[in-house]
């Protein structure tokens, strides 16, 4: 993609270091990056901003994702980083107090068995586990991988247990307590991680495995199967994992680790998911509630959607669908012209769509976020479910004004900061119950969709 930008020569050491990082993360030539070049004009988005911030931190350039969104250009980012260094203001990650269970909750875990840690489930995890208690198939994901050469069962079992032992979140199961709801316990070993060999057609096995799902009786919420067809001519490795243990950002990490373990390679050290639980528990729930209460003053319940069909149903919860498509290249060009991300363009378009078809001046909807820019060390490398739903509010015609101002069309990231990242999913659920919220917006643009293609495994 050709981007027409004026390139002013880089002057300072920090500017040249920034340009090198942006070139690496965005895949553009460093010669196309000048002092006035915007990260987002080069094609950057929220996902690449998280990656760039992490690489910049490792290079000694202390810039957060919200700061990158705010100042955007090489010269301004460099000046901000240099000013922080001059004031000894390098961005340190807060050490959050450990989330702990009450004595009553710990007493209820006496019969759980051999575990090494226990702490509250996050609101997101608790919601997913609650759904699974009603339907064992809920939030169960199956990843079938085609074996490109013969995989020995013992090798697969050893690799699975090595990966599960390496990540505490993969040794996690869940317990429903009377004193405090759903808690998560980390098993001492990976022995409960089931690995079996199955002789059956792949589609038949997937159906049976999905029907089995997971339950609170399971000591492991991840398992693997080596599936061979009746003729023995095709092998597949199927990894079955519950969403309470992972998100779309971390799934490729798990698969890469499994491939590395099969090949006998060492696994990369990663920060523990527990640090995320500690961060969430440390947030001020009352402040979060007060923020949203103030933001939603005067909002009326959402009106039923109307797509203009003459034939209507009396059931306003019946699904309505209208398909449309726009090439991604067009969205990218529009975003670059406005100096914003594609996600901001999509949010503005969705807000305008809701305003039209609900006949409402103000609209609220949920936005699913990767949440990898929270104040937790190495958040971009943590295996676990960090994703979160944040409520977005668009009042009147402000979307276009906010878009032109190169900011989120709904709320300022800097204002809500960490309290939203911790607890806003609960607020969105409350909004839905009050019929203020109209759906979720999911922009499925993850750090990497690619699962490993190595000597043993390839994505089916």
C-alpha cells in the first residue's frame, strides 16, 4: 500500500530508534518515516500500537499505548519519551496487591485436592463458567491441527503436559463456593490434562468431544486428542480448551508452545495470568460505577431495531440481519485519511447505523477489547483471557466531530483508563438488563491469527 506522506529527516537518537521500531512492527521502510509521520498514517491500529509499545519499552523508550494514541507522530512521541527520562519518569508497572480469598472460601476448597494457588475468577471468567454450568458446550473451543508427519502419542502427551505445566492458567480449574461464587484453583501438576488416542473420523470425534464439553467436575479445562481415521492414513491433533483459560490473543502462543514442545525446544517464559487477576481486584469498583452512572445520565432505553421491512414480528428479540460488505483496503484508506485506526472508523459507522435504525439521538453499544495495554508487566505476552467488553456511548452527531479530532468517537481512553479495563464488562451486562445497550461490536483483528505450521502440525 502506498502512503503519501511528507518525510522530514529524523534528528534525534530517540526519533531514529522509534522509526526502527515502527518499521519493524508495521512492515514499512524506515526511509518512509519522518519526524512528522503519524503511527496511524502508516497503517497502525490498536493491535499494532500494543505491539509497538511493548517493543519500545524493551528498547528503553517509555511510551504507553494511550500516549501513542494521543501524540501519534515520531517527533512528539520522542519528545514525550525524552521528557519522561529527563524527569526519571520511566514508565514503571504498578505492583498490585495479591487478590486473596476469604477464610470461608478457602475452607470450601479443602476437598479440591492438590493445588498450589487459588484466587477469584475474573468477571469475564465467572460469566463464561456460569454459562458452561448450564451447557457443557458453552465457550468450548476445538483447534484441529493436521499432522504433516507421524506424531507419536507419547510425544504428544509429553508436549501437552509440558505446556500445561509451563502455564499456571492451563492448570486452572474452577470451583463454585457458597461464600464467594466462582473461584479458580491452580493444580500443582499437569497430570490431569487428558491426552488420548482416538480411532474415528475427525468430524465424528469433534462432534462427540464438543458434546462432552467441560464441567466443574473436571480437574483440567484443556485436553488433547490424537485422532486417526479408520485407515490410519491421516492424523489430526485436536486441542480442546475452555475460553476461561485463553483469548484470541493468547491462543497462538499456546499453539506455538505446543509445537515447540513437540520439537523438543525450550518454552518461552511468560508473566503469569495471576497478575491480571491482582490488577482487576485492586480496581475501585465504586469509582467505576460512579463513572458510568455519570456518563449515562439521561439515556433512554434502546428502541427496537427496524430495517425497514414491511413485515414485522411481534417478537422484538427475534433476530434481524442485513449483510453488507466493504473491502478492507477502502476502510484502511479512509482511516489513514482521517489519521485514525480502522476500528475507530468501524465504531463511528456502527454508531451512525444504530442511530438511524433505532431512531435514537444517543446510542450505547459494547466494544470487545484485547486489553493488552493495561498496567500489568508484560501484558502483551500473558497467556489467559484478558479480553474485555467496554461500553461505548455516542451522543447525537458527535461521532463525526470526534472522528475528525482523531480520537475514539465514544469515550476518551485516558479518562477511563484502568478501571474500565477491569470491571466494565459487568457494567455492560447491567446496561443490557436496563435495555440501554444495543449489542456488541467485535473487530476481529488480533495480534496473530496464524497457528503454527511446523514439522509436525499445520492448521486444518
